[in-house]
């Protein structure tokens, strides 16, 4: 979410108005006009999730998007759901580095590249998904697929496009700004990178100093529309100049397109019944934190531990997608906190394995684990794998290596993607198929009013010196 403006910010009807105005302006000037999205298109909102992306496909069709490329969250509901989305949307869907796991061929519902002619200029378009996808989803959700290296795939298809007499090459990327810059530096031939994944909004375009690739990226959750105007030299057919900006979708200032308002209302009525029912009250906002204990992390893990009556609960900080607001709490708030649709998984672990799990959580590669039922001290300045100092239970008993403990965690961690493969070493692993958001909602109903606190469950010696 754009940090500079409070809500009301962002909606499809405001976006539709802005897009319609920009297209009309381009038409009046005799310019070409193209519309792209670089991924993470429908998860994170109730309408997007519960319509399985079809509501967002309706938005893309209404606005006339030309080319889309998937992000990692577009597979949160599984391959079949995204495949259905890709078939429903009128835009072409490209990705150059998602292939069939068995034969490395492009999967049947994606194109590795696309060629569009706009106002006499031939534009080649590639798509790239983050090569770290295996650590961001479960094997089941990405079944039959694998992701090739970003730079290798980009080079291959740029060579292919250049053999098709292309004037310009655009890359739609879901790899994050840091990797967009690496791509621009290492792969000549890309004129414009339209990025996503990190949601690192660029108020004005960034130009790489080595290959002069232009990079743009907008905010997430349709809170802004990114606009770039390219001036093309008709003789060289190259970019001679450009200007770009972000257009914030201040929905109380921008006229909402009435047809899109009706379309959104239809989907809201079908997907959000009961979402705004008040289920509790919080005395203050419970905030998130990536590298320290958080109030919302304590609430979530306490809820899991209580619901399943287990010894310990563990949840990744990165899976907490929103704060719990002060005041009345609705089911929508619980959805926003767990917008990734995790289910709860229970298992048994030895004390030794528990220590290994916590060690993975503090290795510095990602945000730490929030916990209930244990406390731990570590030192982030120590070498990775040797950071855990002490771990103990609420009764001040140290965790014993040979003792077996019951834990609850989420389906993402339990699936063991990336660093989290350590979770797969647990015994009696059971997916309960209870959504975390429902567990959180039940906890709030029982314990309202919510107080929230930080209880020194997690202490980093390096930050306390």
C-alpha cells in the first residue's frame, strides 16, 4: 500500500477511469497505447481469491489489457486456478522461464514471448517469474512446473526476438526491483522492464547506467497506475526520450467508472457475505515486524496453540499480511492478516529438530518466526546456523533434545519449500484444513477485547547491546 496517502486509495473503478482517459489522450495524439500487468494479480483481496481470479480477469477484459505475466502469488490457489484465469482473460499471458518440469518446454497455457505492433513499432515482450519460486510456494500448488534462471531465459528469448526484426523489447517481471536492476545490468537488449513482486514503487523511471534499460514499478493492490510515455525516433526506431510517473488512485477524487462500479458490486455480493460483521474489539493496533517479536505474531500463534491444544505454535513473519486495527474488528480484518489462505498443520518434533527449525528462522535469509509456547534468545551477529543461544518453555524448563513436542504451523512452512525443508522432518504431519483466518477470528471472538502485548518471547542479543 502506498505509504504516503491514507485510504480511500485504490480501486478498479478509479483505475478504469484513469485508463480510459489515458487511452483517449493517446488516440487523440495519434500515439500507440499498451496496457500491461507484471503479476500478483488477484490474491490478497476477497474478491480476487473467492472468485479464483475471474473477477480480476473481468477487470482486465473491461480495461483492455494487452499482455500479462504471472507473479508468484498467482499460483497460491494452484496451477489449475491460474490456468483457468489465463484462459478467461482476453490479454495474452506470457512467461519465458516457467516450463514443464518433465521436459523444460513452455507450459500449454503460457507463451514464452509475444510480439505486438503498436503505431508501426514492433515490440517483443517477455515475462519472467522469480527464480526463487520453489521457496515461495508449496510443491503441490506449483505441481508439474519449474522456473528456469531469469538471466538465462531472458538472454535466450531476447536472441529469439531480435531474429524477428523487433524494434523494442519489454520485460514484464515478477522478480523484485533488486533483481530487475541485476537483469538490466547483465542482459543487453531490454528497453523497458515493467516490474513487480517487491512493490517498490518508482515515482519516476530508473535508467540503468550500463545498458540504459528503463525500469518502472508501481505500488501494490491497485493503489496506483504506472504511466510511461516513450518517444520513438522514426529513423532509428529506438527510444529517443521518455517520461513517466505514478498516478495514485485516490478514489474519492477520481470519478469512478459506473460500469466498473456495477461489475465490482456484483462480485462483492457473491464473494463477501459476512465479511464486515463485527466479531470483536481491539484496544489498540497490533502491528507486524519482520525481525523481532510482534503483537500480531503473538496473537496468531497464541490462537493456533489454543485451537489445537499443542505445546508450541510457529508462524513466519512474512506470512502476516496486515496489522490488526484498533477498534471494531471484522472478519475482513482477519482475511487481510491471512490473505495467503494458509491452513494450519500440526506435527510432532523432537527438541533437537525444534532447535533446528528456530535456527532456520533466524538465519537472516528471511524474516524470523513468530512463536507461542516457547521463548528463545539468539545473536544475529553470529554465523548462520550458530545463532540460537537458548530456548525454553513457559515454565522456564529448557527444551530437551530427545523429548517430543506437538506443534502447529502453517501450510506454507509445513510444505518445506526452500530453507523450510526442515519442517518436513517432523512426524505425524497433518494438514487440518482449518484456514488460519478462521482460527484467528475464533480467538478474537473468545478473547475480545484484544489487548495485545510484546512479552520478550524473542530476544536478539545483537540488538540489545
